[in-house]
C-alpha cells in the first residue's frame, strides 16, 4: 500500500501541482487521493508558482530507475530537483537529460515546542518526512548521516545560538539540497537556514 508521500513530493505539489498543471487548494496531501487532480479541475487550481522551463521536476520512478524502491513510496509523484545534474534521466520521449537530487522539504509544526529524536511526529520538524526518499539509490549511505545529525547543531537543524535545543525557522519550513556531490548530510549541502 502506498502511504509514504514525502515532504519533497509535497513541495512539488504545492509549487507545480501533482500533475504539473497547478495546485488545487483543496488538496488533502495524500499519496493516493487524486480527487482534486482530475479532468475538469483546472479552473479551481492555482497556477504554477515555478515555470516548468526552469523547475527541474521529475518523478521518483524517473530518478531512481533500476533501484529497489519501497512499494510504500508514491513513485509516480514529482519532486523538484536541484540544479547539480548528478544523474542522467531518460524522459518518456527517449530524450536523456541531467537531473539533480530532490530538494527536501520539512514543514514546521509551530504548535509543537519540542525537538525529540525519539518522537519525530511530535517535534517541530519531523525527521521522518523524507526518510524513505533519502534512503534511495546513491544517497543511501548519507541517509543515516542526515538522520544522525538532524536534531543537532553539527550540520543539523538546531540553531547553536539558542541555549536550548531549538531549530532554525521553527514557524515555517526548511529546505535541504544535497549540493554538488548529490549526497545529503555532507558539508556542501545547501539549505535555507544556518550559514
């Protein structure tokens, strides 16, 4: 059963729409419910927030062809990739293009006041939001590193200036690009927080 709809996939849906034709404001952010992404819903949708010519959006099936992908992951859903082109993708028309690594999106839970490695769903940021995604393919060894440092001040989301365990951007969201090496949790990661 498909039950993993990662933060990276939700980011693509919000900015481009699940089918790249715009976001439907009544989306329930489900991996399986396409109720609002069917013919006849275009008038109710908001336009894309990124142009397809500049947004590098691919499905997980496109990006990870030949890799063992868990059946619980919605592989036909899009993610927005960074611009580093670490892998080659063959499009449906046979054209081969370079694709980056998915940009990870973690939405803050501003009602929470804790960061808890042992209870990620109760935390301000849930480290599990992209766990299945970062465990795929070439990025597998770094999935453990990203999860190990997620709640720390050492390359993690914790703001070292605050005297208690507190994340950057606790009221909004964080983004993580794997950077030029295509590996999450390494020094060349690009984020919208920290230095």
